[in-house]
C-alpha cells in the first residue's frame, strides 16, 4: 500500500561537499564528479543499495547509515518512490507499530545496476585525481628547503 507522502514528486537536491565548496571559494576547480547531479546519483545509489539489503530499515536508521539528516532522507525516498524505483509497503514491526518496507521495483534494480557502473567510474576518477594531487604535493615538498617545524606543528620528529 502506497502512503500519502509518495504522491508528491520532489527532486532530491544535494549540495557540494564541504571540501569541494572550499576549493571553489579558494579559486580551485570543483571536480566534475562533485556536481549536484552526480551527488544525487550517489545518494540514490547508496539508498538503493541499503534498502536492497534491508528493506525494513527505518528512515532514521537509513539517515544514520547515509550520514544525512532525516529530512533529506525522507525527501530522497519520496523522489525514488516518485520515479518508481522503490515502493513503500506497510507492515507491523516487532513493537506492533506500523512501519514501512521499502522494496526496489524492477526499474529500481535496473537503475541501481546502471548507477553502480557510474559510481565506480566516478570513484575511480576521484582516486586518480587524489593520486595526482599527492604526487604534485610530494614534488613540491621535495623542492622546499628543510625547515624547522612551525610552533604548534606536531608533525616534527
């Protein structure tokens, strides 16, 4: 049985992660993979993956597992229901309360597989970019003359 909140059709809107926003403020480039569309894909993929393994997960548990607010989780679940990727069914839980099971639809299973490929490509590109940045930093540090650590710098020996 579909509940009332599933009738609306919001789009799940995400913001840039703090690190990407800071790079943008400092005049740096924001990686392509940090676009709102890519972040939507990522959170939707993570939701679908979690719900596939635990369809009886509460929204609160899902929010904690995702590291996002309960409101954002609810908003994204509504978007996934509206897209037809999941459906919400009522059931009685062990405390004899009404709860929902979030089940992936056949379309949701297909979309999850497609997103998994994109997610892997995006994470691989991020990994390569971090490796390149680390190499540049190593080269920069190697070119610096040896200096005494600054006060409060606990990296010194």
